[in-house]
């Protein structure tokens, strides 16, 4: 078992982080996700490949149950190398809160789930842990009159005060790891003290994260152009690839069982929204006028932009969100499909999303008092909440070097 690496993924959503770690050579031992749609997506992906323990509610993963699992893993010669997790960020994200409800963050149950992650780490004692969350966490206050950054200070001290670990934080931008998004994320990486790790000044997260790549990111056309169907309005559902791959990136996305899928082969999750004629007119105007929206077409919508076919300086300025019409396609007057959004999060086309395609705002956001267990997580939200697969893969490769 010496050459194998094993991990536990908490608050895992549909499994973007898990998939990247799997691609890097890690095997999942336990997967935790409370939402049935996101869990169904992951279960379909993992079927026949791995057989992780599935835990829906992390609070029901008792210390006794962890002891049982550790004993079983030990008898199989398995050590837990990594515990990863991104506790739900509805309460930390300014966008999510502003769009849906006004509630003090201290009263939102999921905002305290980072303590459950810390409990599991202390009990499992993995060699490393990875905490991931939105940048908004850095400035968040527990209450309206609270101190700036008080939530972040509580989160960071929880992980840095673990007796058996050293932990360091880092703010990362996903384009530094080959992802076509700006997407700032706060990361904490912990390493067990008995591994003898020595921090490296001047490196990302003191060497706990891979070096930034400092490469230009190809433009949106390079990622999506083979999915453009000139006849999409006929059925509002493209079931087969309308073109052959147009770039190396597209070939990579279309790999399935070692083959590159051809024009006419099956493509999934490529269904379109049926926009009203006024919306189509507005989107076409935006495409034709460098993203500008005429005064008569403006709404109270929080954000709406045309995706640029290319970046000005090789650095993306977008961060995908759970609302499909936040971005207008660069060449067609419509929002992105699930498949297109998944590509921007670097999911391969073979990864199929389950559950409702989209849903209403309040149902999607949940209620602050109910731990969000009743919230709906449609396909767009599953993708937007995920860690980009490509970044997770690069983190995984780097962690293997540390662990080796």
C-alpha cells in the first residue's frame, strides 16, 4: 500500500475536489455531502471505480464511528493521508447573503461547520489537511456590529491551534493553476508535526501549495467553441457534439476511456434555457456592443456580463456563479449550458451532473435556521460550488511530493 494515497472529502458537493485528487492518484475513503442531488452526481461518478464510505450529515459521523473506520482501514494497511473540505460558504459569501436574506452570520448554522471539520481531523489524524473557502471569509463579521475579520480569525485559530499540526493560510487565484477564472479562494494547509515539514519562505503557502504557473490562460473560445451548436434553437438541447475538437484543451475535455470523442458522439448536460424574446434581444445587443446594456434594457440584476472570447492580458476576470444568466455566451444570445459552465470549472465532459438543472433563488439558498438541509442544489449550483478540478489535481500532485 506504500505507493497509494488515501483521502477523506468533507462538505464535498458534487466532487470537484475529489475528482482532481483522484486524477492525481489519491483514493477516496470517505465522502461527506448532505445534499441528495450533489451526492447523486458524485455517486454516479464513483460507481465501479472506488467504494468510499458515504456520510451525509457530518454531525452523525461520531467519534465512535471514526474509530471503527480507522480500525478497518488499519487492518487493510491503509493510512489516511489527507482530509480535505470546504465547509458551506453561504454565510461567508457577500453575494449569497445579499441576494437572498439579511441574517447575522452567527445565526447561520452552517457557518460553524468548520468546527466539525476540525473535530474529524483531530480524530482521524491524517498526515495533511486542506481547508478551502471563499475570499469573503477573510473580512466576514459574526454580527452586523462585529469586528472585521472576526470569523476568519476564529477559523484560522481553530486550525492553527491543533496540537499535532502546523497550518498556514494562502489566498490563491485559480488562474495561477491553469483554470479559466479569477476565482479567489482562501486555503489553509496543515501538515502533521511528525512528518518534519519545514516551511519554505517565498513559496505559496510556505511551499505547502504548488508554485504559481505564471502562464497566459487561453481564451473562452479555446475552452467552449466545439460546443457551439448553430441549430440550438431547434430543440434547445444539443445531444451530440456539433463539431470536432478545435483545440488541445477541447480534446482533453472530450477524452473518455482513453478516446477523444468525435463530432456526432454523445454529449451530456448541454441543454439551453428558453429565454423570452426581450432577453434574447438584450443579450444580442450586449454581444454586438462590447457588453454594454442600453438603459431601457437595464434591470436590478446583480451582475450580467458577456463572456469575452479572449482575455486582454491572459488573465481571466470572471468567477462562475450558480446563476446561469450571470454570463452571456460570447457568440450566441443565451446563457451558458451546464456542460459549458462545467468546462470553466475544468470538469471533463464525461462527468455527468444529476438533480434539477436549475431552481428558484430561495429554494437554492435555503433558510438560515435549518442548517440548509432542505436547500435544493441544482446542477448549476453544484458546479459553481465546486473546487475547479484542474486546481485540485495540481494540489494533489504537490501533496504527493510532500507526503513522499
